[in-house]
C-alpha cells in the first residue's frame, strides 16, 4: 500500500509501510505521543521521571519489534524524506495478539517490571473480550503525529490509509481503537468510528471505538 499526495508544489506527501530504517524515528514519534498517556502513567506507576521514560521507551521498542517480526503493518506519512506520522495496527489472533510470546514477556518484564507487564496484558484481554463478537479485526495499537506537524491533517492521512488496509483484507470486520485521551474521541468519530464501551483500568479510563468495514456498512444500508 503506497499512496502519494501533493500538499504544495514543492512538498510531496507519501503514505507507505515503514522500512526497518524508519523504526527509530517511529519510536521517537510514539514516545512523544504517549509520554503523557494517562493509562500508561497509571500502569507504570513510576514517580521517578527518568525511570518512567526508560520503561516507556522499552515498551515502545518491544512493541515495534513485535510488529516487525510478525509482519504486521506499521504505516507512515512522509513529507519529503521526513517521517511525520505513524500508526501501528495488528490483526486479532495474530502472533502479537493478547497471548504474547514468552520472549516478548521476558524482555518487557525485565525492562518495565512484572506487574506492569501483567497489567498491559490484562488490558489487552479486557479489550479483546469486548470485541469477541467480531471474528476478525484490526486493532490500532499506536498512532502519533510529529508535534511540529500536528493540526495539518496528517492524522487523517493515517486513518484513510488504515481504511484501505481494512478494505484490502476481506477476513476482517473493521478496525478498533482504545482512546485514553478525550480530545481524540471526536477525531476518530469524525472518521466513522463508533463507541462500543467505556472501560476503566485502575484509576484510568478510556473509550473503545470500532469502525466497521465500509462495504459491510453499505450492505446494511
């Protein structure tokens, strides 16, 4: 999946799957986006800012490694040669679904802590239970836009690319996302995502949203 758009005469926008050499920049964008995520702050429960940063970087690094090894899509928006936005999605019942491999668990436990690893897995199992009516779906695990490029529509490019991803896979019913920051709910709802349920984990909460694949919506109408 590769698309090209023109934003300005001298600025080319490309939407494509990331190559291995793009992962480091993607990790940096995700770190900036999730540094103040209330759910992750709650799960890590780390008052030391330096240690919290290390644990968050470890989580993002392990997740991106899992995506890459399992062949799951990491979509990026490039302005010229610069990666400015990224989204990671995986198919339910894939290798990086709720039942993580022992290697992943061990690496994350060493980096973030046993309790934190268990809470992250419990969060995924809870979300998965709420989506049990769907036989298959994509789950949007991470999405981020470079702070210098926010408000310019690059997040919309990402969601449009994910719509294409869903439409090209007849085995999935749609795409789900768990949103922990309220200002993002309207963004997803404007793209056709529907609220399934509000979920709470310890003292943090968020909204589980789902967007059915377009062709199924058209048949229903």
